[in-house]
C-alpha cells in the first residue's frame, strides 16, 4: 500500500515537471523569435560609426584603420615623372674658407712648400653661429634753447618702457607659438637655451596679444576678402578654453582664411562674425543646420562628408540604392576632374541630374532601411545644394580646405591641452599665417613686418 502511494506521488510529480518543461520550451521559442526579429530590424547596429564612414574625428576610433575614399590611380608611389626635386646646393660665396694644402709628400717625404697648389675639389658644411640677443639702448638727451625752452629727444614709436622685448622677439614668439604650435613652457626653454634670453610665460602671452593687436588691420582685411568672395567654405570644431567648451570657426577660400573663436556652435556665432552673410558666394559646408541656414547666394554640400555617410549606409543596411547614389556622386566628381565647368544643357550634366532625380523618388522601406530613407529625404531637401560645383569653375565639390584650416586648432590643442588664454590672439595670427601660405608669402617675414607696426586704436 505504501508502494502504491509512492508511485502515485511520483507520477503526479512527473506530470507537473512535464507541464513546466513544456511551458519553458514555449517561452524559449518566443524569446528566440523576438531576438531574431530584433536582429533583423536592427542589423545595422553591428556596424559601428568611425572616421571612415562618418564625420566623427579619428581620435574617437577604438581601432585606427584608416581607409581612403580615393580610388587607385594606377601610378607608382613617390615622385612622378617631371616632378622637380630639391637638394642642398653649395654656395658660391662661403663665409669661411679653409684651404687644405699638403706640406709634404706622403710617398717620398719631400717638402712641398715651394710648389704651387692646384685646386682639386671642394666640400662645404652649413653651420648656424651661436645666437645671442642684441641689447639696443636709446639715450634721450636734452638741449636748452636760448629762449629758455628745454627740448628733449623723442623715443622711437613703441619704445615705452625702460626695457622691453623688441619686434624680432615678437615675431619669433608668434611664429613658434601659432605656426609651429610650440607650448609656452617649451618656448620659454627655447629662448633660454638657444637665444640665451630669459622670458616667462606671462611675457609670451603679452607678446602674442601685442602682435595680434598690430595684425588686427590685416585680420579685418581678410574678413573683407571672405565676405566679398564668390566661394567660401565654412566649418567648426570644438575646443577647450580654460576648462569651458568653445568652438573654433573658419571661413576660407582659395585666397584667404578667417578664423574666429566663439562659445556658440549655433547661428549666433555666424551672425557675430558675418552679420551680412555671403551675398556673392556659394557656401561649402556639411549639413550642420546653422551652416545650411547661413545667408548666401547658394550652397554646396561637402561630398567628402556625403561619401563617408554612404559608406556607413552600405556597410550597415546594404541597400542597392546607397551603392547607386554613391556611384552617381563619384561620376559627378569624375566630370569635375575632366572639366572645371559645364553648361546646364551639357549632356553629361543632364545625365547626372536626371539620374539623381530618379534615385530621390525611388521608394525605400522604412522598416528595413530607416537610415537610408532618412538620407534620401535629406538629399531631397537639399537637392539644389548637390551639384553647383559642376556649373561653377571656382566651386570645389568638398569642404576639405575648411577642414585643413580647422585641423590647425586641433593640433594646437593636442599639443598644449587647452587654451588657458590667448585663443583670440591665436585666431587672428593663424588667420594671417594661413592667408600668407595660400599666397606663397614668407610667414616669418610677414610676422616681422607686422611686429614693427604700431598698435592702432580700437573703434
């Protein structure tokens, strides 16, 4: 009787376990289906954005594997045929000549003093002499006229203290700090060790402010060149100003570069710098809304940004549409390389414009390709900002010039950490330096000329 009760209990327990097992299997099946659906809907999540397929900076990449958007040219690496090289050339007027004349014969030991020497060959080395500062003293005398008036001499413009650093020191500080990105502490060491001139970080900051104040008229002239230009590229990047988030803005074209620092990344920064906008210019930029909304004659979206975004869409959502529009953009870029300017009725221009219209009206499934659909909508919204570069010789299809100008701020920040002070001076002097480079002007000579200018009164 005990055995019968035990069997009955075990049978009941077995029945309960079977029931629970069936319920668990059903739950597992449902969870597997949900996971499968999520993976299908979010298959792009396995593709992470990086500097190759988006506009995020390379410094944020977890694994740096740079990949160029350029296609192979077929040319061998290095200098191409016809490239003019350069080498160190001997001077015809050396500062020192050391004549190496033998006094005796190594073969027989006879003296050679009375024999006339013949020049066989010559070699030169280039040296830099020790650098030491020059102290220039101005002694101010007076004379008393017969009328009784005491007349004193006049110090040169800019000589205001009993001792101060001269224009050449200003120019070197500007060149090293702004052009070569040397931090203040290292600059102090350089002056102490190389120039044998003690100088502190506070003095360097004052010298930069003084040099930038003298360069203000040139900075304003650069602003005028940009404002009246027919083509302008603009970009912005974050920067650290004494622990606060700031933004470095650039506006540039083939002739000039204008940089300003702002604590705003919005339209306020643009209006403060260029309240009138660019009535004569096609403005190259990315799709940052304040850039797109800037008043201008027209706009050109940066194809480098668009191609990176398309690469991400191709990798993540794998749509034929993204491949096709990328191929179309590459076709337009090839046309620009072949001819700087096309007429609106040119068969090539009509071809790419028509192909673009077809792609922008092609239906896409939101559930399967939501990001590609958003990109398509954005291209439809900015349809007129895609191909202006085909019809204007001076309009580039990208905004690389602005990114190069902005990169200088990032390099300076990476070396120095942040702008504790002097960010405005850096913007002024870097604008002048970049403009000099674009016009093949000697940067250091220009800074020396600026250092000799008076500081004009501000309005």
